[in-house]
C-alpha cells in the first residue's frame, strides 16, 4: 500500500453512505492516519454507528474548529448543494480536497467557482467520478483506440431508488437523491455516465433532452432522463438513458464502430469486444470497494508526488454545464409544446 509522508490528518465532511465508505477504506489501509468528522449538531449522535464511531479521532461542528485541527486534506461528501460552501474555506487555507460528485447543483454563482479555481492552483482537487478508476472502464478506453470510426455510443443506467440503501428503504424520499434543494434528481445523481462520455470522447454538444417525473416514486425531482449528444471531435452519436425507477438494475455502455462492437456491463464487470468477427471477453474480479480504494490511492499519490488529478475541477464543472444545458433544453421543449 502507498506510504504516506505528507498526509497525517484527514477530515471527512459528511458521514452518509459514501463518507462512511471512505472512512472504512482509509482505516483499513492507513490505520495510522488521524481522522476527524465534520458534522452538523443536528446530524451528530454518539451512537449513530458503533463501527464507524470507533474509527473517528475527533468530531467538529464548524469549519473554523476543523481548520484549527489543521487537516492535510478534506473529503467533502455532504449533500451536493453544500459542496461549494465547504470546499471554499478549506481550499482558501490550502487543504487538498476530494469532492464527491457531482461537484454542485448548477445553481451556484459563477463568482464562487472562479474563487475555487483560483485556490486550486495551490492544492490538489479530485472530484469523485469514481468510475474513471474502474479497471473495466480503463480497459474499455484502451480498446476504443483500436476501433475504426466510432459511430454510436449508448450509456444506460437503470435502478430502483428505494433499494439503493436497504437500511433506509422506508425513508428514500428524505434522502439527497430525492430532494431538489439538496441536489437530487436523476441527472445529478447518475452523472457518472455523462462524465465517462466526456472523458472518453471529449467535448460534447447536447442536442436533445427529455426529463420526466414519473408517478412510480412520487418525487419532486426527475427520475427519468433521455439525452442525445454528439462528440465535437468525431460527431459520434451519444445517447444517455438514465432512471432510478426500474428493476432489475442494469448499467451498460455500448460502443459501435464501422469495424467493431464493444459492450461493458458495469454491474457484472464484464467486457465484450468484437472486431473482424473475433470476440474477446474480459472479466474483472473486484470488490465493491476496489474502485474507491484506487481513487483514494490516486488522490494520495497526487498529494505525495505532485501529480495531476484524474478528474479535476475543470472536468467536473464541464459535466455540471452539460447537466444545466440538458435541463434548459428540456424546459424549452416543454414550453414550446404547451
């Protein structure tokens, strides 16, 4: 495991499912690190989770008190609507940041993004589009280089929101994913697909967007999205079909070229590549935590060895811009139809 010399203290801001996952992985692989939890007093309970509580060295209830503790880096995994609010003061005082995706809701003032960009010149900022660290995705990106004239790409993700967190199945409507004011909705929650398309194909042009609130989950945010885009580099046609109101769960990427075909099943970690009538199958053995562990290793490597982060602030804001454009196109389409 990577030896850490520059990182001794870490603050985790928000201990929901993803924050708790980071906590467990860090304590498993770097047990000597000191970890503080930054929480609101309303969220804090001394008995909220005995396993997690045993991993935490300090609790803080304000950014100022956390800064006095002087962490070397901060993981921001609180609700999306508060990412920028917490990222700015830590960045101002040169704390390296791992910010969970999406980086914001799209409603933030550009001035504050510019401030964060200014601070980012002196720190490492990694945004948690964790599938960039997935072994199958990296293999897929390599194989695409061997495909002649990519014509189409389809990104599909469908799942059932109430089953995302089984221990909260009766209260899914109260979670971040379901609440507009916290940054919920299928586009923000399932923005991994948009990030992957941008990472693989470069700049995108959003041509069409249809967002829907079905009556299946009775949410106040969109739970179904259909988006069509084109790659500005090669005019590849790209479709995004996203929902969290269908069963069973599926997550697949299909790429069609003039000479080949590729399909990656993200849930089964199985990749099929067909070229010149020859079929190759790749299966990737991995635990549920593997890509998150690889992401943390990358984050620490960037700090220790002054490397560039794999998903930086520019990338994350680009994805957020595509989401904002998609929402605007959807609104205009509906207004024109009325």
